[in-house]
C-alpha cells in the first residue's frame, strides 16, 4: 500500500512539473494596446491574463516597444513619441509627419517614412538623416545592418506601378531592389537571414488570392510558404524563435511553419503580435483583444473595450 501511494505521488508530481514547464498553458507577460476603455481614450498595459489594467499615455497609435522593452513608441498628432514606464511623461522624438516606423535593434534610432515617401533615420535625441527616397514600411533587421522597405516601380506608358522589396544600409548606402514579386508587406526573420512578404498569386488579376513568400536578403532562394491565401494577406510576422510565421487575411489570423508546413487558422480576428516566447499570438477585433495558442485552441479574452486601435506585446 505504501509503495502504491508513493507511486501515485510520483505520478502527480511529474504531471505538475510537466504542466509548470509547459509555457503554452498560461500566457505570460504584458499586452499593450491603444483604444478607449470605459469612455477614456489612452494607451494601456494589461497582463496577458486580463488583470492589472494600467493607463500609460493619453493617446497614440502604431504602438511598438523597443527591442529590450524599456520604451514604447507610438504615433500621435502626426509625430513620433516615446514613453518609458513607470515614468508616464511622453517625449516627442520626431515632429512629423511620420507614417510608418521601425526601431533599430539597439533602441537608439528609428527608420521612418516622412513626406513624399522619403525614408529617414532619427535618433531618440532628435537627430535626423536621409535614408533613401521612394520607400514605405521600413523594417530594421535584427542584426542592425540593413533596413528593408517597399518601393514602387512605374510601368512603361503609365500603366500603373509595381511594389518591390528593397534593402539599404542604415547610412543610406548599398540600396538594392529585390525583384522578386509585387509586395504588400515585409518583415525579418529573427536571424536577419530572410525576409517574408505577401504578393498576389501569379495569373490571378482580381487580387482575391495571394501567396506568402520568404527570400534571402540578396533576393535569391525565393520560397513559397503559403501557395494560396484568401484575399490579400498583409505580409507576415516571424515568431521570436523563427520557427513559425503568422499572418492575417480577410478570414482571420493564420500560423504556418517557416518551411511551409502545418498551416492552420488560429482565430477569426486580426493578427496583432507574437508573445515574447513565441507560444501565443495576440489578436484583435474592433472592441476586443484575445490571446490564442500558436498551435490553435480556445482563445482567451484579455480585454473588452469601447474600441481597440493598435495592439502589441511587451518584450521580456
């Protein structure tokens, strides 16, 4: 009897240890969003389990934490601002206009699009330099050596224009267009070796079906990750460990292995952000933020609000 009791204790202890070590059982960390809660607009922090709601700033959109998680950047009144909790004082970095931006991996600079599709680099102290012309949606590589962006190339006889993925060094030199496909968004793999982007599927002119691609940073080794996605997916976002890619289309949020395997929809809501451990995905609707396992499953409600604008997940 004593032996049987000890065996049962060992089994229970092993099961508890397994559950404790399984990071996907409970989402960890802090989700940050902008919107209106209880009639009060602002930028808010909330634990991923839905507790400890705190207001960080009065308003803002296009939220993005610095890579180490010490400062939050956002766009307000056309300019780029930062706030560093627990200090709630927001500081304007770029007067504007700022349309899209990306943190440098060391958190000291921003690449952003200003007027006339010019891409610029700004320091947190207010310095500014030109990066390149004719670009949008800059994305700084995790190793800091390149900035990827989208650029337009006009057709002959004014028959419209195409979008291409391009890269440039942070000092504005070495610009190279990767003539791989029409692009709608671009982001980096965590090791800075590949780019992911979406483009209309070949031979379909109605834009109802698209493909998700990855390519090396020199434009070679083009791979189709998702051959047929419904409607036009807005690029993709690599998981922190590089194993999977999440993207959103008109049907919701999808996750696929970076090699193209195990494609599955995880939510009918729009993709917002990966959790820092890569096990969870934050998704958003017009008035709700949820988190769901990257492997799929039942979503967990984080916050119900009057409205939701931008959502991100704080690093660390």
